[in-house]
C-alpha cells in the first residue's frame, strides 16, 4: 500500500462526498462554439459555492468535454447538426474552447477528468483523469467516496448523463439546482424529472448549512423551487 492510500484524510464532512462539476468550459459559455445562455453565471456561482464549501468535499472533480481535432468524433460533430445527437465542433483538445471558463475558480487538487476524445461522451463517468488516466469511477473508489453532488453545464445533457450514471453506479446523488443551466426549458424540465425518477435528489445548495448536509429536500419540492427561481 502506498503512502497516499494509507494516510488518513482530513475531512469535515461526515460522509466522504465528491463534487463533480460538469463541463464548465469556454465553448459552453457565452461566446463559445456551443454556448449555453447563463453558462458564465454558472461558472461564477460554482466558484463561489466551491470556495465556501470546499471542506465539505473529500474530492472535487471538474470534467471537460475534450474532442479530437480533425475528426467528427464518432459522428458527434456535424456541419448540419440536429442539436440532439449531432453538434457543431466544440471543445476540441488543444483549443481555448476546451479549457475551463475563465470565471471558474477551482481549489488546488481538483481532478481534471476529460471525456469524448474521438467519440461522443456526455457523462463524466466516461472520462479519465488527465494525469493518472484512471476512469472517474476508479478515482471515486480510490478516495472512498460514498456520495456525489453534481452541478454544471448543461442540465439536459451532460449533467443529466453524469447524475444518472452516478446513481447507476450506486452512489446517493444530489444535483445542485442553483448551479446548473440547461439548453432549453422543455428538455431541462424533462431531464430534472428523469433524474428524480432515477433517484437523484434535487438539492438547493442555498439550504446547505456550514456544518453539514441537513438541507436535503425532496425532488418535488426542489423542482418547485427551481421552477420558481427560473421564473423570476
Ligand atoms: Zn461534445
């Protein structure tokens, strides 16, 4: 056993919990190749949240879509995209669009998980640590993670896929509803419903107390709050 694996970790959280920040990248924010309106605001909100709650997480992961240059990446890119299964070229590795949005400030030690080189990959669980090459699920196991929070871009695509994979992998999973943005209202609503049906808890992180995670609310209540927030 190596030293890192045997050393006790310092945690303030009662449960080893990971935060997975999905695809808060230049190309998914205003001015990017596949911009989602509100992306830059999500970057700022996530940064503020992480700064205030870093001690509650045993592991922080930030995923990135990272596609191969000069390739359609397994049919993911199209010159005539349908915006359902095909998309304009975006997040090409080695270009600024694949980098995190400049307003996203991440703590030291954040794991950079990259997905989609040569193929479509919506879920962060399809990604690998750019340093160690390990799959996300293996990283979570290495860090004894028991529960997962998910936030980022876009609610109706990569956030949904990540949260559904987290539940499928057996992790109690929350989606932080104020740290999300979707591509369109209809698909976002459907995505939230699908996540709740799969067992994901929609969580308003505004209810998060400094000492713990007492703010968990039911999916229906969270949706009502999210809908109310979206309407203002
Ligand atoms: Zn992509």
